[in-house]
């Protein structure tokens, strides 16, 4: 389904953009769906890697911020950028410090990244440098910065907490801060 040339082209483009040490680990599930995972060597490598994906006709599908236990123990966080490359999924992961996290905006390359980056800035302690419109999306300005960092434990957030339960905790935490 996906020729070796495709895998080689993606790997070469990312290595050329983000550094020779950049590697993509590919997996194919039992239905033939191809998924690639790539940990970028630094946050600085994100913008050139995203440009390389765009040149391969990739499309940004989603941005995910997460905090695996192994990263938290090291004082780090991870942000994953999920791309569609002609039916294959490529995920570029950036490892950032827990505090003062900064990533470059991808909106000049992928306009659909606008709201996802604004959500990162609003809910988490992540600064998206160069974002064209860093205003909050939906939280009232009376709420403190980065409520998901302080008010909702990661385990609660990822264990299928309902939206109402999640926002009740956010609002309760905001009242405590007032």
C-alpha cells in the first residue's frame, strides 16, 4: 500500500529539515494503516520539520499536549503534532520543559493550527511564539492562566472525565483563587 520510497522520502525530508539524528519509526497495523512517530531533537526543529511535511503535501490534523509520567519526572512535557500524509499518519513530538514551554507557531504553514495553538496557550502553560492572534478562545479573563495545569490532575483529564465534571473542577479552582 505504501511503497518504501514514500517512507524513505518522509525520513529524508525530516532529517534534512530537523537534523540527521531525526528518525521516524513506522508501524503498519493489521489493516495496512501506516503510522509514523518522530521525536524531534528540540523545539527549534519543529518549524523546519513542519515545513518539510507541508512540502510533502501533508495536512495538519490535530495537536495534542500531554504529560506522561516519565516526562513529568524529568520536568518535561510533550506536544504531538499529528499530520495526514496521503492516508498515513505522521506524529512529530516535541519535548519541552514543564515551565516556560515555548514552541513556534505553525499557523504560517498550516492555517488550521490557529485554534489549536490558542487552546494550548489558554489551557496549558505553553507559549506559542509568533502566533498571529493569541487571544483566549473561550475562557473568561477572570479565570487564571493555564487552568488545566493547576486545577485538573492529568489522570482525571485522561480518564474520560465528563466535560461537565471537568469544567466544574476548573470553576471551583477559579473561585478558590479569587
